[in-house]
């Protein structure tokens, strides 16, 4: 909501899936991005195969104030690899709620370490303060570019789908 509509919603209750659209300029190229928010799914229906078909990059988000959400990142990543049949995917690990320093349960070092293990980019953001939110999406497009340069599938035209 912060990135697409430039609004912070304190009581955001996601449903099973929301799709947002935004045009993003990255390295002089415009991308019409579909951003699929799957945050409302429970742990048993985190993803299904439709979340692997035609997706160019993944943004796996955890709350720095929730150890459980951080622990789920590896589970979700493993499911993505299972569905895609690949050894890695363009991915950014995002520590959300960086403004909640007092309630922190996941250190920056832990986030960076997980990202290194998954060969992913990492960033901490705060939607409340609009800190690094746009940078997270720029990092996602950078990871997508990197995947293309390393022999991954070419994005079709200027369409990008981020989950």
C-alpha cells in the first residue's frame, strides 16, 4: 500500500491475494509491474503452483518484530524452488517494520545471513516512515536483471511480475 498508493494503512488486513499495478522505471527502462501480495494466506496454503508461473522475481517479507515470520521465509523460498524446479530465483529478503527497534526479534545480521544463504538481496524497510520501500522494489528489479544476465528467462517486453 505504501509503495503503490503512497499511503500507510495502520490496520491493513490482507485477504488471500491482492494484486497491485505500478509502472517502475529501472535503469531507464519502464516496467509495468504486477505486484502480487499473498500475505493473508495461512502456513498450509502459502503458495500454490500459480505463484511460480510467469513470475520474474520474489520479495519475501518478514517482520523484524516476529521471529515466526522470519522463520517462514525459508519455508516459502523452498516452496518457490519446488514449484519452479530451479536452484534459485531472483529474490529480495525484506525485513519490514524497521521502525519497531524496541520490539526487534530478528537482527540485521540474521536477515543478511539468510539472504546470503539464499543468494538474495536484503533490505530493511518501514512502511510507516516510508523508509527504503522504493529501494526494496528497485533491488527486486536489480535481482531480476541479474537473473536475466546469468542465463535466466528474459522478461517479455517491459512487463514484470513481482510476488
